[in-house]
């Protein structure tokens, strides 16, 4: 597969790993921001190739994991109404709210549909004029332009039965929250390559300067991640703190201008509570007033006000610490015992790229012991 | 067929007065008899069914019999490379083959939803008849029930099958031994993706057709040629990874598998990458794994590759000494990870 | 996060979404190309949730691969020059 297989080449990976081993002289702690990168690291066993002095911690770049419980409760409520067709990405289906997940709502008779693209939901709105189509707009900046376009199209086609439950989150504020936290040990970042494909990476430069951390925009194939780590380690060993771009085949410093213009037209920054972490200012997106008609939270506010749902997290869930890189999933007492993919306490155990799920799935464990 | 010379899928008698399934079709009365005579009998066409008795009676050679059953609830009913009918026949035929048996007779139970177009039923039944002919089995008894509109997803089918265990064959997970070679009969993921490709919200095109097919021919060939087959398992829901884990657990052995030895065709790869699916967990319908002593690997592969359905047969790993019942995958990079069971259905993802 | 995959543009439409078809090793899907107005038939694009979000810079893509090939060659040279002197020509 072109532009995929070349970056899964075994001998190139060995070369990169050797070079990293050659360069590392002391312990470093680096964080890969994006859950997709976590997934690749675990799927391809990349940490097996890295020297022990290098510690990888997994970041909060899993929009599924950080979607606040309250929003999931709202999604479940909307999905349970007969007139609604609730559209979601597969990732969100099993994430528990304060009591139920969308999967539970579907099992109870809710019309919940897994879609690949917001455009699929738009098509449903056109073919079902008698139903209300609500989309769970989850994702980082990578996904926001797609939803922005869907809303614009809905407006152009004069569809009155299409709306979004907006849950978009932004990466730089989350990274800043991690960097400014008192116990922060992260010394370098692999930034999210597809987020930066859309946004560019200029906004990371002040972070690198202010906190004196190197940041390397990195792709998602094994060789991308190894090359990104190599570039990061080189900076760390040389005492530099700059923003560099590994993912040159897709990322430009200015990003995708058509996409950012579209986002600016439809969305504006808003406060957002991150599940397990708490509220981070200006870290989410909401629809601009001109597009209020497509905002499900506004459209259905009266009905949603009566929603049951305490919006409370299970007290035994330590996902917040995991998402900030302060706790490895295997260090959580509930891991694999009280908390499993079948009965998750929180989101990272059920999200396909949540750190807890990745550890559970790829590392396996027998009798509670992790190998 | 109609006089106009156009190909009509509905039966030759005029059906203008009834085009959809009604509750009465399952009621045991005149309407049900009509359905049996017009739709099922002509398609399945055998002496047992024609008797319209409560069950089918047939003689068997001395030896052991195998009995298996499966229910089919696939949505949508029709997909590239097959439909719920052909699936229902080949699936049960293959389960019999996995026991080292020659498939002989099938039963077919239908649960139809009120409102199902009769033309749809006729299409499915015709497909079952063709599959039965291709597999050399007869559908000798059946049942029809109808449920209220909204309670049935169109159509559910259950097939049970009887087969005669082939001479000397003892095929079971308990026969698997450390050192055994793990053979895979062909490439992965075609069925699961063929079904997805026609599901609302995920549609795509490309040369992906279900691999649904009968495999008893190649099994019989292996056994008839004296290959010491320890275990067989067809890969259905949950894919290769689930089948290997089930056998590892049942046989209490470990396994090691080479990712780069596992064939996956290009469009399936592309679809899996795009939708975020792992081909090792995607459903197949005409693929199986075979466990044979290492010394028989070459002979087994040669035999398998003589058949269309297993042209791409390959050795993908081996059984190890470790008794942790773990399946370990060596990735394309040479690193190792566990190939675990999934907790639920694999879903397309965007993250 | 952000599962996005490279595919080759097969056709481009002229509707408001600039809907085209993109082939991922033979699996062909409708994709909106509205965010990559510069993409042409034959180009590779990175696709996320039904939208192309960038056009692959094929020259840049080659550079990574070549970089590692150069490193591999250097590693081989170093390995062979470090071989013991036993009269065998490397």
C-alpha cells in the first residue's frame, strides 16, 4: 500500500532504532500526544526497539477518552428519543456515561447508527425528512473541518433536521495544561501529525519556547514514530527546544488553509471539561451563533434539561492520571481486575486507542498479571 | 417463467394477489402449504422434501455421524459474493467438514418477518438450492415461522447438518501438539468487508466479494491422502485471531504466528486501513486453519493449493510448548505482541 | 486519534463538496476533496472521515525513505570495516 508500506519496512525500522540507541546517553521522558500514535506503538511493538533509558508516556490525545461524561449522558438521552437517528463514530459506542453508553441505548431500542463520515449522517437527514438526525461531533482539530463542512452543506441544502452535539477538543491547550501541571515530568513531545496537517504547527512554537521543550510533529506509521523519536532525542541530547516537522509528506507549517478558514467560519473556541482532567479554558469548540440552528444542545435544550445523569465519574477510575501521563495503565489497581473492556470504569479502557485498552489488548494478562 | 420471455424470479403461478409474507404464511394452514409448494419444494427438489413428512428418514453407512447447527442473521441479506441463503448452506457444510465429516443432509428453518417481499424469499431460496447443489448436499426438511412486522429484520435462517465422519479421521483441538504447523487456507477479510461495503454509512466499491464457499472438498482430499490432520477450524466471526485463541484455550497450548506470512489482498488491506479495522479479526466464510504435524506441512500445502478455495494456502505459524494458551504474533517489524480475543465486535473507528 | 490514510485520486466531481473517488489499494470510496482544491486525478491524498485533508508531498515522502537507506548503507560500511583482519577481503 503506497505511502504506508514504506514506513513499515523492517530494516529501516532497525536502522532508526539503532540510531536512537546510539544517541541516547541519559534517561528521557517523552510523550506521544495522539492516541493513534499510542495504538501504532503498541500494535507494532515499537517500545521493544527503544533503549530502556527512553520512557514513552501516553498523552490525552484520545478525543474519545476525554469527552466529558455529561456530554455522553446527553448523547444517550438524545439517542433514546424515537424521533432521533443518532449518528456516531464507532469509537464512541461503548464509552460509558454516568450510567449507560450509546451501545446500551441502542440495545434498549434507540436508533444509533455508526457512520464513517459526517456526510453519511447528512445523507440520512435528506432521506429521512421525518426524523431528527443528530451527530456526535467528537474529535480533535483533524475532524472539526469535516463537521464544519457538513453544517455548511446542511445550511445550503436547507435541511432543518440535522444538528451536531459538539464535543470537539483542541490539542495545544491540553499540552499546555500538561506542561504547566506541577508534577510534570514530560521533557519532549511527539505532536499529532494529522491535527497539524489541518492546523499547521506555528501555535506550538510559543509552547516550546515558554516551557523549553522540544516538539516534533510526527506521523503514525512505525517509521514516522521512530524518526520522530530520533529527531526529539537529538534535540534533547543537544539541549535544543524547537518545533520540528517529521511528517513532511502531509504537514506544512501553515497547515491546510481551506480547512482552518472553514473551521473559523463555523466554530469558535469554548471552555471544555476534559474527562478525568477537568476544565481547560478555550480548549473546545462550539458552533458560532450564526449556526445555532445546527447545535443539538440548543435545539433540544428543553428536553435535555430533564435528562437523568449525574455526570459523575466512577471514583475508582484513574483515567485522568493516565491521560496526563502520570500513571501507566498497568499501575492502576483496577486495571484488568475491576476494569476490563467488557466492564470499563472509564473511557481509556474501552476506546480503541485508549492507553488502557491498548495495554490490555496487546499485552494481555493472565490471572491479573501483566506480561 | 412468464410468457413475455423476461426472467421472473417469482414462481410460475400468478402471485399478483400476494407479494409479501403475511402472518398466515407461518400458520400451518393453506397459505403456508402454498408457500411450501410454490417456493421451497421446486427449489430444493428432492424425494425427502416431496414427501412433506414431519422429518426425513435416510440410511447411513456404518461409522460415526456428525451433527451441527448454525443460525444466520446477516444484514443486509444480499452482499457481493453471496446472501443469507448461500451463507446458511456453506456455513453448516463447512462446520461438518471441520469435524472431518462428509456433509450429507441439511435442515432449513426460516423465521420470516411479516411484510418480507416473497420475491426476496424466492431469491434466497434459489441461492440456497444452488449452494446445496454445489456442495453436494440435500435440504431434506424444514420449517417456516412468521413473526410480526418489526420483530424480525426481514429473515433469519437456521440450518442444521448431518455428515458422515470420514474413515479414520479424528479431528479435535485436543489432538493439537507442540510443534504442529498452523496452515491458513487463504487470504483474510473478504466476507466481513463485503458485507460492510453494502451497509448504510460505509459503502464502498472494489473487488471485494465474500469468500463464502464450501471447503469440504479440500478437507476430504487431505484426509483421503492420509494427512494427519489434528485440528480444523473455519474462520467466521472474530476472524483468524479468535479461531486461534479458541483452539489454544481448548488444547491448552501456545502458538506463534508470523504477521508477514498471513495473506490479505490489497482492497481488503485498503478498506481495513481506512476504516481502522484489523484484518485478523474480520469475519471470513470460506477460510479455515488446519493443524498438522510439521513433517506433513509441504504435502498438506500441495494438496490444499490444488483446490480453488485454498489456492493461497500458507503456513503462518506453529504450536509451541508454552501452556499459557497465548497466541503470540511476530509483527512485520520483527517485534512480538499478544494476539488477544476482542471483547466485543470490532467497529470502524476514526481515531 | 485521527486515523487518516493515503489513497490515490481516481476522479473528481464538481459539486459543492468536490466529491471524488479515491482508491485505497483497490478499495474505492467517495471522498470530499473540497479541502484540497489543488489535488488532481492521480495525486495521493490523506483521507480522514470522508474528507481529504492534505495532498501527499511525494518528494518529501521519498526523502524519509532515502534518509534511512543512506543510514543503512553507512551502518553496513561501518560493520564491514570493523571486521577482524583475517586476510579476507570485505
